[in-house]
C-alpha cells in the first residue's frame, strides 16, 4: 500500500530554525582505493579531512578475523576521520516476506557492530537500492524495522542515517521526511540524486524540499553534479553545484561533505569546484541565510 504524502513535519524536541554551518565542512573522499595507506596519502595530499568508507557485498567483513583486518585498515587512515556508508543492493528491512526482512535486519545489525568495533559513529543506509520497484516492500514494516535499527545503532554509539535515492520512496520529499521522522533516523542528503529525481525534474518539488522540513536532521552530504546511467558525473564548473552547495551550507549539522566520485580526475574536478565555492563563501562580504522549517 502506497504511503500517504501529507505529513506533520515537526520532530519531537527539534528546533524550528537551523543556523547556518559556522565553519568549513569536512571534505571526505570515498574508499575508492583498496590500499588504505595509498588512500591516506592521496587524501592528505589533496587536503581532504576524512574518508567515507563504503561497505558492499564484496568487502563487508563476515568473520572476526575480517573485522579485525578492517579495524587495522581504518586505523591506518589516521589522522583522517572515517564515517561509513552501506551499499547493499536488494537488502531491505521492509521486505514483504518476513524471511527476507529478517535476513536484512541481521545484515544491518552486523554492519552496526562492525562500525562500532572500528570506533565509527555514523552509518548511512538506503531503502530500495538495487530495486526497480517498491512493490515487494512494506511501508509499515520499513518504518518499524528502520526505527529498530536506529535504536540498535544508538545502543552501540552509532547514528544511522538514511540517504535519499534518485527513485522510490526516498526520492519523494514528503516520504523521505516521513521516514526520517517516524523512524528517528538521521539524514544523508545526496544532491546528485535529488537533482535527477522525478520529484524535481517534474517541478512538483524543489531540491530544498528534501531538507527544509528537517534541517537539523541532516548530518552528511554526497556531492557531485548528477547521477546518470554511466555513474556520477562531476560539475564542469562551480555554477553547476553552487545553488545546492549553498543549501548544504545552511544546514547546521551537515559538516561532512563526501565527494562521491571514484575516478581520480572526476574527483579532483569536483574538489576544485567545491573549493571555489568555499573560498567565495569565506570572503568578508559573503552572507549565508539560515534555512527554516517555519
């Protein structure tokens, strides 16, 4: 059954106004190199502040020895900060079949335990990734089990964040907001997904509608120009992403900007655009107005 889109957008205890980010965000690179020491050298050479470590089916630790090996690899990234991203296709907490939903819950709980073992504090997850339809997903089960995962993560000191995708429930601002609010999840805002979502291309919503109801819930951002059939594309110039970066700068807790490209030249092109934006923002005559949910 399709969820309703009308919502009461107030979080319990949430302030109605989000102050602009008062400091430069931390710029992070994906773990696009297998060798942690090489990745560390690259990140430090280009002035990155951290690494957004993405798990997939190939690199997700499945034994104590593999967890220990991961912890060792992450430790080699010091002094870079590390946050975590879970890219597991067709693994959904809200699958209509209980067996599949239970399997997914076990996987995500294991990921939380791995992140905790590595002394991580932030984990980004998805709903419906790898699927072409939400027909085999239950909205109510998704909300309930996502909330359970949030509580489990909190018990380990891990904040679970939900990312908006280019399609599906999280590509629709009212449903993305409802998922965050009802589950207690934090948010990861992907500006490339938002740009190409049908909600935005149809002009039914603006990109800022993904975050305006809950500006204080967004902790991370994924930055590139847009997602195509060939992957993530870099901005050709700062104007391609300037408006979306200005939106991010108005989110007080969104201090982790992941340049989500895995090809070196595209990554460095995006880095140049982001640095140009940040340099202009730090100029004496620059102004940044708070985003409000009022």
